[in-house]
DNA sequence: ATTTGTAATGTAAACGTTTACATTTATCAA
DNA sequence: TTGATAAATGTAAACGTTTACATTACAAAT
């Protein structure tokens, strides 16, 4: 063994990553940034796991920022990560024209967008076919006789929800059911919003026979609202949600849902980021993953 | 306005955090480490949110590592964070004699332990009264007539589960029910373990009338096992879990649980870490938070 | 105008690496 | 043993800050 290497081992020398990162030009700093909208949403937790899985295998550390749908907070994390000289960044943009992310891309910092893309600039993206996913859910509901279907959505500044709304509309029009804008409710993407919106829906004069909820947390919130009013699912109302969870089967009743492959999305994003770091000028890539309709017990035919 | 400051503003100068951290001795690097066992567990997600909440308010960034109960991975994150010159670290030790964390404490790096303490060394800790929490759950079960209560636990190297077992035993002995070691099952702390252990329990000759599951994920896994065998809760078997979730009420049936204040725990830990950074030699603090018994519909008297 | 004090700016070294060469040491064939 | 080549080690500058002083500028007070 070499003398130097022997000493390295003997003294248990661990390089200081800060100094490495300060000096290094040829990216070997092994630090990735990951900026997500809501760590409470199990879908994003899956994404995180996917990213970490790939990162760990390739000796990267991951620095996570959770901005909780707060634009200022997102900006802060973007700034911090940039001034941390990260090798690259995986981020779910708060909206399609996110200037902060655009700037990073322009500065040639490797960026991969997840869950949502950017409209103003060409960038790597991994997402899901939201339009088709929503279409499948609504198509299912329509096929079993529902016509009055409420949509509990997140904010329409988030591209994801625009796409899901498009799927909702397309299904409706295929069945010749007119679109009623009073049936779509958009607010935040959290549990509380789901709860409050569902409460409002359930008190409507001519109550919808089915609910399509735009994400995990909205679904769970809506479920609480329905249960607290002792309305029976699916006898009195059907519900199907975007995002599946391992324990969807243990909900009351077992929940029908549009499954997104969160783990795969995270893993793929990390992989693409790695490629992008190695190869900064190759063509930007768009990956659209498929959703899967999980039919369980929360949707039933309208008699 | 000063000339220098004017230029700072004009050029939108952002200090390079890496250089700052490399040079700075009087800790103003504003970076915290957070190392958690399992980001899939909603309890730890709450902890993360609590930490981030405090950090954000005090302009700290948080670097999260999720080690998934893998000791090697925990070690890696500890090493990485240390060589990142972080100001301080919040960590849930993988077991009570965690050498990696002991070393950090000895090197005078500010450390706060969450959820679990360290036996060999004096360190700041925020945890919950696990013994009492488990006692309350078992006491409730015993008070409504159950005697044969299975305990789905995590690995007994994790201090938390040792304490929960102690509470289980104490309740039993207060009711004069002999402890039967064949009723405690310890494996990993994930969904799959809960599912598999519950399956085993349900096939037992003289099947327990109640299950106490050691955490969130174990509970959810057990629930799936029970449902897939079409065993009715609580008519045929009662179940109560450690850890509550916002949507526990929407489970089938609404789940009785021992609630831990995860958000508060995270926030308190961040606060204590901040104090520790400012004041490295003050007396180490132990904070024991209270649990709360949430009685819903998954436990019923034994007729 | 001169002094005095304070605020603002300037200067050089240091943090622990990487980078790019220069130099030394080891290895092998002739 | 010598020379050629490769491997190992040595050296100095640079990364962008902070730290600790030194210097300069600008008031207000004499």
C-alpha cells in the first residue's frame, strides 16, 4: 500500500465536502438538491424515496427542501441550493412559469422537473399523463351512470391540475355530458382544503353523486367530511381520487384511485439528472409515465 | 445608502454558502442536519415539518437524510453531514449505543436526539413517554375484557420499542394477566412487516382477541392483513396502534391510537438545537412529551 | 483649520480542498 | 549498472468567503 494511502486509512481521514465543493470545477461534489411542494403528501414521499434510492447507489447526498406550496419558500430553497454549489436539482415547479427555475436552467445548472413542467423554457421533465389519468377516472364514473361529478382540485396555477381538469372535460364530452363549472372547486392541495370543499359539496342543493378528488390529501380530507356527515360510500356518494397509497385498501371503504408511480418518477428523475450533469448540452428529455386505475369499493353504479 | 451596499443590491449579489461555511468559525453557516429512520412513516414526516418550521423562521436550511433503518446508511449520512460543516444535527439514533452519534457529541458538534435517546452518553433528547403511551393502550384493552393481546413491535434494538414493551408488561401485571412472550412479535418497522406478522397472528391456534401495533406503518400493514382475511374489526378482533394520523378517522373502522405529537417534537428539537449551538456547554436537556389516547372504533369490549 | 471619533473601505491571511505542474522514487528491460 | 518509463509525492495557486487589522473618509466639536 502506498504511504499516502496508508496514512489516509490510519488517520481515518475524511475529506471536507465543503472545501471540495468550493474548489472543484469538474463536478464531483456529489450533492443533489430536491425541492418538493409538500412532504405531507405520500406521493412526494415516494418521489423522495426514489431519488434517494438512486442517489445512494451513486454516492450522492440529497439536500431536500419542502416548500409547502409557498412560493417565497420555494424561492428561498432554490437560492440556498444554488449557493450551496449543488451538482444539480430536482424540483416540482410551483407553477409553469417559474422564473426561479428558469434562471437556474439559463445558468446551465442541471435541472430536472418532476410532476410538472415549465412552459417558457426547454427543460428535462418526468411526469405522468395527468390528462389520461383523470380521463380514466371520470370515464369509469360515467360508465357506471354518474353524470353529476364534482372535481375537488388543487390550485389551477399548478400545471398538473390544469391537465387533470382537461381529462375531466374530455371524458364528460365523450359521454355528451355538459361541463358545469360550478362542479369544479379549486383551492389548496392539502387535507384541510379537501375537508372544507367536500363539506361544501355535500351541502349542495342538488348534490353530486360522485366526487373526483385531485390528490391524496384532498381525498383523505374529503373522506373525513363524508364520514363526519354519516353519508355512506358508495351507496350515497361515490369517490375516486388521484394518487394511490399502500393503505388505500384499508380505508373505509377501500378506495378507488388513479395510481401514480411516485418512486419510479423519483428514480427516473435522479437518473436523468445524472445524465444531464455528465452531458450538459444533450437534448432535453420529456418522460411521461403511465397512471393506473385502481378500482376498489368507493365507486358504485348509480341505480 | 453606502456604496458597497448599493453595489450588493445592484448586482444582486448572493454570498456563496459553501465559501461561508468553509471559512466561518463563529457558526453563522445556517445549515442543520436532520437524519431520520423512515420518511415513509407519517410520524417522522410530522417531525420533519416541525424542524423545518422552526428552521425556516430562523433562516436555517435543513439537510435531510433518510436512512430507512439501515445502519450503514445512517453512518453515511452522519459522515456526510459532518463533512458538510453543519451547525448542528437532529437525529433519531438507530439504537441506544450508536457510536456514530456518540463521536459527534464527543467532538462537540451540537446534537439533539429525537424519538430515542442514547444510553452511553449524555445528550439532548426530545421524546415521548413510550412506556406510558403503551400502558394506556393496553390498559384500555384490558379494561374492556381483553386478555390475549398480541404486540406487533419493531426491532428491540430500537429503544422506543423496549419502552413500549415495558408499558405493555406493566399494564398486564396491573391486571394480573401473565406475560406471554409468544404474543410479542418483533421485526422491522415497515408496512410489510406489519402485514406479515398480522397474518401469522391471525392464523394462531388460539387467536388473540386484540392487537397492539407498535407504529403507524405496522398498524396499516396489519389492517390490510385483517381485511384481506375478511375478519371484522372490532367484532372479531380489536386493534389499537401507536401513532395517530389525520386520516385515522377514515380508516375501516376509524382507528383507535396512541397519538404522538410529531410536529411539536420536531419543533422542540430544532429549538433545543439552536440553544445548544449558542450555548455548547450548558446542561443537556431531556424533554419527554405526552402521548394521547385516541379512542375510536377499532377496539370493542369482549363479550 | 484642526482635532477627534466613528463609519466606511481596503488589505492580507486563512479555511481545506483541487488543479496543474514539477520533482522524486520505484520498476523493469537492456 | 544504466536509461527509460511510470508511479508516487511535492508545490503553489485558486475557489469565495471571514477574520482581524490598517487605512481612509466624513462628520461634528474645538
